């Protein structure tokens, strides 16, 4: 009997070690893939600066590889367009995400929550090309009629559509942060005479702030990296944006439009990799900040 128990324990421990090894391998593989992407973009992108001055690339706003006067590779307009669309999306996502998360966490009846939460999360399952079609045939014409524009393919159109795509991340993670606040905090506030709304605003949201900030930063990273939706719905004008009602071209859209047709090995080809590297750095920075907020929230708990 003891021998069979010993054999079973050894097999169990061997299985545990095997699973630990598999999980560790998955983790190291993810790190290696990320490092490989970084090295590839850096290596290919750096080759563009043999012909393109790096200062011109970073500080000028003109991107015109086919100009008869000489090709120009400046990412200023693309960076401005990317942040304009992203910040416009976050202006909608932050209040909507926090509001929906607070309702689901604090006020929604169980039956409503069981329906509403999966419905919000299902927005993430909609393909980006479908969201782009909605922008072209529904949101864009509505914006054109509302503001008297020739067409609605503008930064505002992209911001509205990116809100739909970023909202599931914002709501889901914000709700998790709100639910992580100890119940004793709420009960103590109610016992002191605060009503549920005051408890939410002054106690729960305050305690969950690091987690909510992390959720919004991750939603922002989702918006920055979106390609197909902004390619279809923002007009793809390479000029420096003049506002939310102007057509824009983001960094992701530029890469998607041009990389498939540019001659291999040219300055234009390598410049697109440099744009990809710049986008990688921006996305990495956003996720790094979000991770900092998550760590801060864990320490506070």
C-alpha cells in the first residue's frame, strides 16, 4: 500500500515539474518573441537612416515618398494623427467605461449583470473590419450630416469606432478593480451615514483608482494599435491634422497601406519599419505605465 502511494506521489510530483517546465517555456517564449520583434524592427528600421536623416524623420510632418522634388519621410503628422484619434477615443471610453463598470459592480441586479457584462465583452469579438464598415455606412454619414461635412471619414469617426473596440477592456478591468475593493470599506462608509453614491465616488473609486488607471491605459494601448478600423474610417489624409473633423492617417494605417506595395530594400521600405519601431516603442511605453499602475494597486491592497 505504501509503495503504491509513494509511486503515485512521485508521478504527481513529476507531473507538477513537467507542467512548471511547460509554463516556464511558454513564458520565456513570449519574452523571446517580443525581443525578436524589437530586434527585427530596430535592425530594419535603422537601415532607413542611411538615406533619411533621423532628425528629419522624427521632427518633420511631411510623408511623401513619391514626391518629384525628392522623397520625404517625416512621421510628425502620423504621430499627431495617431494620438488625436486615440485621445478622442479615450475621451469617450473613460467616462463610459467607468460608468458601466461602476453600475455592474455596485448597482446592477444579478440578472441584469449576467446579461450586460457578457454583452459588453462580446464587443471585443466583433472583427475590426466589420467595425470599419459600420463607420463607413452609419457613423460617418451621421457625422457628415451633423457637422455639415462633405463626408464623415474623419478623426472623430475613428475615435467613435475605437471607443467601441476599447470599451470591453476598460469595462472588464475596471470592474475587476472595483470588485477588489474590500467590502468592509463600503460598509464603513455606509455606517458613517454616506449614501451608496457618496460611497462609490469617495471610497470605492478612490480605492480602485490604480486598477482603473491601468485599465484605461491598456484600453488606450488597444486603441493605438488598431489598424483596419482607422484605415477604413478616417480618410487617410497624410496632412497634419487640424482637428477631430479633419481626415487623418495614423501610423498603423500608413504601414498597412504602403508596405505591401513598396519595393523591397528601398529607403521607403525601411522607413516603414522605422515607423513600426516608433509605434512599438509607444505601445510598449503605454503598457509599461499600465503595469506600473497595476503593481501600485497590488501594493495598496
